[in-house]
C-alpha cells in the first residue's frame, strides 16, 4: 500500500481525530496548569515581593516563598507524570488502533 | 562580580546561541592550589571506567545510526538520566548554590526559571521530536522545507551554539581544575579536550550516553550525600538552617524573600521566556530524543529527566542556604582570613568550601572529581551534536545530497569530532580568564513553527531565523552588561540584559510575515507536504525505528 493511501486512511479514521483532539487539549491544559502559576509567580516576585516574606508559621523563620517555589518544581514534575501516564496508555492505544486499521 | 556571575550562569544554562564577549573573569583571581591527590585519584578511576565503556561502545558502533543515536536502543530511564546529565553542568551546581549563598531567595527564583521549560518540552515537543527526527535538530527544521538552505542554516545555528557553549565549558573546566586539582590551566583544558575526542570519536553516542549516565548518578549521589551531611549539622532542621543563615548574612531577613534580581517585570519576563524556550533549542539536548526507540520512551525520558533535574535544583538550594552560615562565617574560606571578604577561589566556590567543611578532604576530592567528570560529559555531548551537524547535515545532506555512504559519513564525523576537540582546546586557551555570555533563541522559533504551523515556508524560516539571530546578538551587545560594563560606554542603548522578549517576537513575526506572503510554487508544495509530516508527528508512521541499519 502506498504511503499516500495510508495517510488518507489515517486521516479518514474518526479515531485519528479523536486522538489528536484529546491529546492536543490535554497538552494545552497541562501547559496552562504549569505556565499560569509560573508566570503569576514571576509577576508577583517582581511586583509584590513582600507577599513572599510572610512566615509559614508562627515562630518559624522560613517564608512562604520557599515552599511555593518548591511546589512549582515538584508540581511541574508530577504533571509530567500525569501526561506520560495518559499518553503512554490511552493515547498510545488509540495510535496503535489507528495504525492497525490503516494497514488493513 | 555578582553581575558577571549571573551572566555566566545564564550563559551556561541558557544558551540558545550566541555571541561571546570578553570581560573580567567570573572566577576572579584563581590561585593555583596545591596538587590534590585524592581528587586526582578519584578522577582517574572515573576516566579509566569511562574509557573502558568507550572501548565497549566502540565495538558496538558500526553504522551512522549507532554513532549518532546509539542505534535508538537507549531506554527511557537511561535517557532521562543522560538528559539530566546534559543539563546539570558543573556551572549549575556551582552557580546556583553561589546565587543562593549571595542572594538568598532570588537564587531559587532562578532555579524555578531553569526548571520550568522541562514540563513544557514534554507536553508540546518530546513526541513530535522523536517521531520526526532522525539524527539532528536540522532533520526536523528542514523536514518539508528546502534541504540545502534550511538545513545549512540549522546546522550553522547548532554549530554556533555548540562552539560558544564549548567556550563556557572549557574555560570553566580550566579554572575549576586549576583550583581543585592544582593542575595548570592549559594542561586542564588539553586533558578535557583530548578525553572528549576519545569518547566521541571512538564511542559515539553510546559512550557519550553512558558517560552522561554515570556522571548524573555521581552528581546526584554526591549532592544528596552532601545535603544529608549538611542537614545533620543543623539537627535535621531546615528552620535551624535558615535561622543560622539569616544571622550570618548581611542581607539578614531579606534573604528569605525576593530581592532586586527580578524587580523589573519586563526584564524578569524576558529572562523567563529565554530560559523557557532556550532549553528546547539546545542541539545536544534535542539529539537525545533520537536515542530512544519510540515516542513512548521519549516521553518517559522527559519524565525521569525532569524529576532528576528538579531534585537536583532543590538539593542545590539547601546547599546554598547551608553554605551561608557554614562557609560565610569561617575565616578559613576567605582570602587573608577576612570573614565577609573575598572567597578563596572566587564567588562560585561556596559549595566546594561547604564540602570541605562538612565532608573533609576526601569528600572534597570526590566532589571535585565529579565536577571534572561533569564538564567532560557535557563537553562530549556538545561535541557529538556539533560533529553530527557537520557530518550528517552539511556533509551527507547538503554537500553529498544524500549519496554519501555510511562509511564516508562516519569518517567525516570522526574527523569533525577531532576538529571540534582541537577547536575546543584552542578556544579554551584563547578565552582564558574571560567571562563568556550568550543571548537567546535562534533555534526555537523555527523548530516549533516547523512542527506546528502548516504555513511555514523556506523563505519565512530562513529570514525569521536570521532576524532572530542578528537581533539577539545585536541586543546583547547593546545591553547594560556588555555595552556599559564590558565596553565601558556610559549608558546602555537597549535597557535589558535578556533580549528574548524582543528577539523571539521579531523572529516569530518575520517568519510569519515572509511565510504568508510567499506565493512561490515551492511554498505551495511545502504547505501541502505538511499533511504527511503532521500524520507522522501524531502517529509515528514512518518514524525511524531502533537500529536503522
């Protein structure tokens, strides 16, 4: 089968549209979940730095800035796990089905 | 000093490209230290082990695919460690701890900026990179565009990034090794250059990957051990650690909140933009995505890499904060014993002094050896990316138009690796005592648009790329750091040190404008070809598999 017809079959498969749609939406949402807090953080750091000087608890010298920054790092990593989990499961299954059906 | 230090770290990590300036050394007044026997012994063990690996890898490296991508046979976990290894340079360890040591919380903000690109690379790029690429970044940029012009431009872009990045690493290597091992600067640079040539020329990607993996483990293991040793000195209490830090630092309580570094929002935004997309444009990092067998493993590798890098950054934050009270109050670590004066070895040394203070000479020797190994590994990754741009892109594709045999291409790669090794040594010696910095973003706009935008044409990509390149170089020259501090003019023409906000906008705009107005027959064909690329990017249909020989 030529590459061209293979492509047309993939394009015509509703599962392909489903795969691309779902994956694109998921990637955009996760990117926003990372970037919106990150840029809010950067904006506050430069405009309202005193916010981060509040102490995490009475009697502690640690400011809330430290756990917030750590949370952005740890949260960012956990989100990569969320993406990989779904992409390597659901999305890869859909991809395999699309490819298999195109080769039929 | 602070300024040049930040510039150096930014340069080391950011590096999408370009230009280099002579300035006062970042590591000022490096004194050659007495020869450190335990450090040298540990380093020799590392070198012997990695040479053994290179010999083994050389036996496995038969085709160009073996050479450039280890035959696509690296697992996601291994590749994750290797990516982390590529990203965590000695400059990251020394630079970030030193920023926390001097500036407190601002150092953490910087670390967050360096980190945040990784999740985005996974969500938007990793699997498309794997599905579309074969050996180099130029494979993707020129996928459906003019092979000669776009590939040449992309290869030159990669080579330039590689060369300037090599300067930073070689100069850093020379200074660090002089300080830690007591070797002459030139000897150190030559050692690094020769070892790099051996790894890359004989072992190719397989050897380079394993050198990265070993080094990443050593760096993480060493860093975590040091952190635990350090925390034990504070009774395992972060509160205690920070209380001591506040008592010892001239900034006092201000240490704990954002300071002056990010005070200007536009500057902060531009920096974060450069860092966010800078990582995604590093040729030696992108190349790592082609070493895994499929998109699944590519995704896993970013998950592991992100975890290791995040962990490493958090560890460096603790080390930097601990150094404030442990190193900052100990006269042994200051020149002439003046506490609060100049640190012995320069502003990048807090973590090394901390190591000596809590771990003694043996641990200092170990961490010195790890730092040396780190430089060696990063330099090898760079050289491999540079060699593949020369042999795969320029020689095999542009000059030979794809008619070169695998054997010919391999020969050119090896010659290119040796050439890059010699270049690196010469650059390292020429730029001795210089501070080197970069500006951002040449590769990224073309890369992302070629994957996502159907309308991209050769004309748009070429001129957009050139616009990004020229503007980022130009604006760095006109920036406060270079125009005022280095060139000695009275006022900066461009007010920001980080040009990404302007240069990236310009690159995107020019690319867009010259693409949409491109009505040539070739442009029409290029737009039609997007369909095939799109399906391959989404499904991996036709993607180069493992062991393509």
